[in-house]
C-alpha cells in the first residue's frame, strides 16, 4: 500500500536529529540551493533531467509541486543541504539531494542521511523502507549508502539505479 504524505498543514515543518535540523522549504527559497551546483555533473547527480546552469524557473516549478516535499538541512542555523521526500509504495523515497560543496568532506553526509530518515519517519509514518536513486558513476554516494545499510534493488530511470534500506522506528544504521 502506498504511503501518502500527510496533507498540509498537518505534516511537521521541522525536526532535529544529531544536532542537525530539517525544515520545510516553504515558502520556496532558491538561495542558497542555486549556488550549490558547481558543474553539470553536480546538477545531474541531484536532478538528472535539469538544465545546467541552474534554471531558477525550472526549480521554482519543481519545488512548488505538492510532492515531493522539499527541505533544507541546517547545521548551526545555516543550510548545508537540500532534499526531497515522497511516498513510493511502502517506502519514503529520498530525492533531489544536494549538499553545499563548501561543506562536503566535513563529516556531515552520514548524519545528513540519518536526518533524512528522521524526516521521512515524521512525514510518512508507517513507511517500512527508505529508497533512493543513485546516478551511474556516482561512486562516492554509492559507497556512503552501502556503508549505511542500503542495497541495490534494481534499475530506476535511465542512467540510475535504486537502493533501499529498512526504515523501521530507528534501525541500527540510523544511530550515531
């Protein structure tokens, strides 16, 4: 049975995990997101069909859709990542994930994925899994997800494969 995002305004608009905060990107804020795509590959890893350079109109249209729900992740009150969550059968699907390039390599990736799981559990209670798509060739992301217990489960769209992991109330991979 497909989970459904809770109707607005019911869903939580912010939450915390490991000292990080997630907050709903409403009203839509394109800054600082618009500055985080340094090249076409950065953009393709987050949204394989988006135009490069960053097209504000395209992203404004995407971010105002009812699903997925979009969020900023913050550390010390400063946004460092952006992501979307949507229902996908019995899973919460993580999508459109991008991190501020100036914050990469600072140990935030693992806590960020745990933060997205906390947001997914809050928005889609009862979801059994977390799923995501990884672009072919994004070995750094694939290694991260494998280390957090995700496993490949098949092809997604062209040039991408899907991974998933049990979500549960708080699985072992979701603990610091």
